[in-house]
């Protein structure tokens, strides 16, 4: 589709199958994009935990095949013209991490218990290598939210280290999924390589590998140059990396 593919917001509005989920529609849409889930209704039935006593956790998604788990918090502002989302909603994920990973299961609300048990078992059995905490909303991304999510990462790392001795090496990431990130994920489905810019750099040497329809060159580049390119393009720089994109730094 290229430039005519529209935006993630337009695509979300067209998803009538997500209408019954109300303010959780965006959270489910993001999950479907991120992990290319077709049967999102079945996932929603098992993963959604939103309610009056959800301990700041709207979703628990565990995919043992992919080795990943997602704990999600959603927020739908009635004023999409605002410059950023409430940072407190991101910090609330500290509460979610504590309840899901540390509190006795019999103390958890019914809506969280089965998801928390599945998550803990996956960690104990080393079936999850990456644990993500998502804050999904309909506003632009902001530094305030990023800082709160960094705190969530530290909280979760401390709990996992203390309570899950076998889960050594689990990668933990706090991810803000605002309008910009959601749009990147959406466009990545149709345009796997999102950087069209050409680069001319000096290299110390290397070697070429090629096939019938492609050529590749392995070499080394200066870290200073790579950092400058990353600052310009951020995560879309890794859009061709199936294992790494669209993860956050």
C-alpha cells in the first residue's frame, strides 16, 4: 500500500469487531498488530482483565511459543488534542507488577488469578524470555511517560530476580504505545523496511554475500555514526530485523 495505506487510527476505527471492547479496543488492536494475531476475540476472552478491581492491569497476554508476555494498561483520552498522556497511568503498572508477580495468588482478585498463575508458571519454566509492560493510549508519546515506565522496569526486574530464580536473563521492557508507535507498527506490516534513506560511509573492509535476487555486505561501522542514525530514526531503523522490531530501547 505504501503511502496510501492510511493510518493506524483509521484502521482501528474500521475494526467493528473491536467495538464491543470499548476502551480496550486500542489495547487489543495494538496486541494484534505487534504479534500479528488474527483471532483477537479468543485472545481477548483469555487476556482481558479490566474491571473495578484489576490492580491497574487491563490485560495479561502470555505467548510461550514466542517466549513473550505482555502486561497492559490502556487509556483513552476524551481530548485527543492533548500533547501527552497521564504519566500516572504508566506508573500504575508498578502496582500491576507487584500484584501479578509477588502477591500470594489467593489474595489476587478472581479476574487476575488465572492470568497471574499462567505468567508465573511460564517464568518458572523458562518459557518466557521477554516480559513487556505496555501503556497504550491515543495521545503522542512523551518523556514523562518514558521515565515512569523505566521505573516500572526496575520494579519488575527486582521482583523477578527475587521471586523467580530460574528466570535469570529475562528481558523486561516498559513500552509506551501512543499514536506514533501504533502507526509505526501498523505501517511495518505493509512495509517491512521503513528506512528508504541511502548512506555513504567509509568502512575498514569486509566481505560480500549474495544470492540470485539479493546482495549483502558484512563490515564494521563507527558507533558514533550508528548512534547518530539511531537518534534520527529511532526504532524504525530496525524494522527489517524480525527479532528486534518493534521493540523499544
